[in-house]
C-alpha cells in the first residue's frame, strides 16, 4: 500500500508541475520574442525561481499528505513528518545550481536565446521530473 501511495502522489506532483509550469511561462511570455539565457529576465532566473518555489511547495504538500495519512491511521511513520518544505528547498537549491550549470553550458556552445515553444517543452520535462523527485523523496523520508 505504501508503494502505491508513493507512486501515485509522486506521479501526480510530476504531472501537475509538467502542466502548470509551462502554462505559467506561456501566460507571462507569449507576447515576447525568444528568451535570452542570461540577464534579469533570462532563462537562468526563470529556472532558479522555478526550482526554489516548486521544490519548496511540493515538499510542504508531500509532508502534509503523509501527516494526513498517518493521522487517518492508513500509514505509520518512522518519525512524524515535519519540515517537508525544508527537504524540498534543499532539492530546489541543488536543482537551481544544476540549471545554472546547464544554462552556462548551453551558452558556451552558442545557444543565447530560446523560443517560447522550446522553453515550454524543456520546462515541462524539468518541472515534471523535479516535482516527481521531490515528492517521492519527501514521502519516502517519512514512511
């Protein structure tokens, strides 16, 4: 039963983030041209902010879900789930560093801008994977 819960919750977090994050980019940048990699409105800033906010929120909600299941008697926890947001934030910092490195590598090979469609496709995969990994890690930490 725990394995099913982990799989369902992590997959849901991944799918929700794979849909919501590109939609936010489309709503905020649909009137703009290709997005620069660097700069105040560049992709680096976009991905760092996404990494930190997404991971922190997913961590908080995943821990809340585990607490709810433990209180309902459906699971027993090794320890009371607290500070899921902190685990999420740690993932977010690591993901932000990785995003900066990848953007630096892209810039080094000559990629200086990215069209909105490309940004949305990359953001869907990135946010989906990050949401899945954070939710799975937070849940498994307590069960």
